[in-house]
């Protein structure tokens, strides 16, 4: 993946290294986040995009508070995030403009360990997620290391892992797009009248649409900047497959429970990403109305 021609974004809060004591994490904090979500009328499954099923790690992490430095960080990871975010801004601004709408870019928060978000405490164990309340994407970049080392989502040390990481960011930006389009509030309202299995099924459709939106971004950015290199797409598909519900459940417990899926199977995730990548058309990403996601 080549970054040299991608536009940079300054809509980044860098909270890495900012600590304020230690706080317990894990099941307790996830439960608190769930309660906050329901109290605010937002389904917690919508709040936590990306790969929260991959939760794990130690029971204590550094806790961060307050806003960090703003602007594009100068280190390699910061510049990478800035480039990916900048390219999503350029493409979604253009897509919205063609539809007679205005795209309002989100802020991306880079943190380490844990930090505050508008949806409660964000923590590394949850994976990247989008908070519609403050319209920010939260990313602990150690998640990228987990993709390689813990989940085999791309080849360790391979340059192609960068495109896999870009796919993860673009997926979360996809949730922001859904929020701007009013889809997330509609989903949350519909889920209130559903049982757990039905609500999970609708959430799967939300996540698959975000995968498709990530593919749309990649298609359009490639047409403009030719930034995808050989092996990149294969690495992204490997990542999408690695974080499929069926694969994660089978790895964690040895069997699969489809009614508990919240993000889609490996085949669904790779399939919808490729739908967006091949077409570059948002209209082809209507997973909410497709008979079979």
C-alpha cells in the first residue's frame, strides 16, 4: 500500500501515552458500556463496531482522560492513520456531494490502553469502534498487532498488512456514514421491538454494510491515487475472514452459534467487502434490504 499521494487529515486526537491511573477493564466495563448505550437509547451493539468479539488481554489497562494533541501525528503510525482518514474524507465528501448532501467528517482518536468516549470508556480489548454520540472513531493501534499475532489476519511483518489496517479504519468510517444517513438510529429503534436473535441478525446487516462501504472507499481511492499494491486486497480479505463470527466462535469455543452472530460470517464479510471494492457504488451496499445478507 502506497501512502505518498493520499491526502492527510488533521481530524485526529492523539491520546497515546496519556495516563491517569489504572482502571479495571473486561466484562465489567463492557457491561457499563452496554448500560450507557441502553440508557441513551442506542443499542450497544451499534456503538461497538469493528471487532469487539476479539476481547481479551489483561484485566487492567492504563486509563486515559481528556483530549490529546490534535492534528496529524508525525510518527509512522500517525501518518498512516492520517493518510487513510484523509482519503476517506475525500471520497465520502465527493459521494455525499453527488447526492446533494454534505459530508461531515468524524474525528479519529488514537489511544493506548483505555480512554474516555462519548459512549463510555473505550478500551483496547473492545477493538476499534465508532461512537455516534460524539461522532468519533476510537482506535488503539495495538489492535493492529493483534490482527497479525493473535488472529493471523495478515502475514506478520508483511507490508500488505497496512491495507488490512486501512480496511479496519474504513469499516469504522462506514459506521459514521451510516449515522449521517440516519441508518443507525433506525436500526436501534427496530431492534427494540425484536428478540435477541432478530436484533443480532439486524446488527449483522449493519456490519456487513460497513464492510461494503469500506470496499467502496478502496475502489474510489484506487481509481484516484493507485495506492493498492499486489497482495493488498488478498491481505484485506484475509483480515475480513479472520474476524468473521463463525471463525471467532469456533476458535473460542469449538462450535458456532449463528443466532449469536453480530458481524457476519467470514464468507459474508469478505463477500460484501468485495461487492463494494468491485463496484465502487454505495447503491450496491444495501444489506439492510437484501433478502440474504
